[in-house]
C-alpha cells in the first residue's frame, strides 16, 4: 500500500522537491562565500559595460523552427502509426507537408 502511494505523481513530486531543496541548502552552506562586490549584478559582455535599457528580443527565427519541429513530429507520428490501407492518405499528407516546408523555409 505504501509503495503504491509512493509511486503516484504527487508523492514523487513532493519527494523530489524536498530532495532538491535539501541539496540546494547543503550546496549553499558548502559554497565559497566571497566579498560583496557592487558590480556583481551589473550586465557585462565581452569585457565592456553594457548600457542599461530594455532589450527587445526577436523571436522570428525561433517560431519558424518551432513550427518546423512540430510539423516533423506530426509526420513522424503519422508514418509510425499508419497501416497498409491508409498508406495513400499518408503519402498525400506527407506531400502536403513537404510543400508546406518549402513555403516555410523559402528565403526572400
């Protein structure tokens, strides 16, 4: 009864959370404590100070690759589960997906 309860997802989550917390506390006590430095939390890149301000990240390329990955995962799932009678459907969907990938990856 106890072993079945220990294998439920909430119990495993609580046990792992407690274990990670204990390890974090132990690591903090064992870590070397240095002198506080006023520039410790300042941004720094390539040996030069970075002017503070808001940075606007550009995620355009990320969304293209995320969409590509999603399409390829769906194709792999379809081809892995298709049976003999639905092979024509898989070929049709695969050709549509290849066409979509050409459209997605075209360069202007």
